[in-house]
């Protein structure tokens, strides 16, 4: 069955808009960290556990879930993820003690874990290698929008209605977003020969080339993991830093936190095009090095320069989503794509689990400002690991395999 451009673009739109909603709650509790520490009488270490424990549990289910992803219709998994995300928002809004809050945040983390492998598989099926970076850039912009919307909503409503209302206000839209999935075609239909994916992804591969792909995949995960240790530590305690060290209010700090991700939307959209122009690996190296410069500006500059550099950092952070997702598709065969993306999400969960604890130890041993030199160092090291990845060769699809213009 030949798929028209309209059907393909609708599927990409559906994946992008649901990506917005599944991420609305993802970082809201991090923006809330100084408020939660005060309301629930939490120490720096205990507040870090609110981030670490949900992500540890996500890590524990990622591998078995990755195996299931290639055996279950992705649309069903996406519906389950969105429903779980909506219920998690309700649960957080009703939490009255640290234990119930922790359970609710576990649900938030699991909803994201359920969502990404199937939807990334769908996007990778929709477009051939030559278009994939741009498609992932559009899809990534949706997730970045959700990450931005949550903290910005929090900052706007917190002083008047309280922080719990920010969770309630997005619950109904998240449930309604599942209706977008009704017309999403099944993955098996997307994988028809006329989409050109078999030529792109299922050609026989020589053993030496196969080892190169595995090596590239492992090095990509390692580089992302190393950088994530610094990034996640900064993200967890950024609003705490703005409030305690820079004297901002909790609501203003939350808005600035959200604006960082809002600028990241531009990074997500343009990152795919830039990666197509200079190469996925090369763009990631440039973005990682730029992130180190940005962190130095935040650490050393006055408050106005801090805000400017922090927003610029959001751009470079968002710009790596498309090339990294595209590289995973280059490094994995289609029949194991869901598993490859499940493993691809592991660094986000694993690093997210350990970095708040590392950050808390750094803060308690030195001070909260010490997080920035540490993050600068790991960003630079991660760029070196990316240098070890060879660019994957472009495979030209046969003329018979192209997107329909009907």
C-alpha cells in the first residue's frame, strides 16, 4: 500500500504533538526543587532521591520493555504511555508527603520510558536516511516544547494558585491527546517497500562493517552518558542555584528554567538541518564543546549574562536530539530498532539516576557553584569520545523506493 505525503506528515504531526504532552511533567519537579525542599523539609541529598529513584526504576524496566517494543504495536504503547502520564499528573497534585510524591514521580518517569522506543521507531520508519535528521528535529521540538511548557506554567500559576494546580491544568489535555493516535497507521503498514526502508536498513552487512556499527553505537551511548552526568546535575539543582545563590524568587527561577527549553525548540528544529549539512557526529561535537563554553559563562558571569548563556545553552542542548536519534537508526537494523531505541534511552535514565546523587555530594562537599566546573569537564570529555565515532556511510535508495507524491 502506497502512503501519500499527507498520511506521512499526519503521522509525524501525531508523533510530535504527543511528544509535547508526554514531556509536560518531565522536569516540573526539578523546577520545583527549592519549593519541595521547603514544603517537605528535605535535605539536598533527599531532594536528589526524588529524581534518582524514579529513573532507577525506569532503568530496570528499559531492557525487557525494549524487547517487547518490537513485538507490540507501537500505537498501543503510545496510548498506554499518555494515559499513564495523565494519571501521574493527578497523582503528583494529590501528594501530601514525600513517599506519595515519590510514587507519583515514578509514574511520570515510567510514562516517558514507555513512550520513546515505539515513537522513535515510527519516525525512523517514516523517512529514509537522507531525511531522517530533519524529521527527528521536528519530533524533538515537540518534546522540548513539553519540557518548556511545564516549568513556565508552574512559574505563571504558582504564586496565585499553588504548584499543584500546574499539574492539574495539563492532565485533561494529556488524556485528550490520545485521540490523535486514532488515525495513526500501524507500523507494519509504514514499513512497506514503497517507503524505501528495506533498501536503507535491511541490506546484508559484512561482519567488519557490523562491528563498526556496534562500536559506533556503544561510543555514542558512552559520550551521551558522560555528558549527561554534568547536564542532569545542573538541571536538578538549577532553580535551587538561582534562588539560593543568585537571589531570584522561585516563580522567576521556574520561568527561566522553562525558557531554557523553549529556546531548545529552535535547537531541535535547526539541529536536524545542521546535522544534515555538517554530519550528525560533527554537529554533536560542536554542540558539546559549545555547551562547555556556555556553562563557563553561567558560572563566571553576572545575572544578566547567566540568563543569556543559560538560554543559549538550551539551543545547543536541543540541537543534539535529532543527530543522536538519527545515528541510532544508522547503527541498528530495522527489525531490532525498538530494542535499539530502548537501550538508547538508558543513558538518560541511568545518568539521571546517579547524577543528582553525585551533584548532592559535590554541593555538600564544596558548594552549589562547584557543579559548573564539573559539568564543563565532562562536556569536554564527552566530545572527545564522539571523535572516536566514524560517520556512517550514506546508503542510496533504489529509484523504485521513494515516498509517493500521490
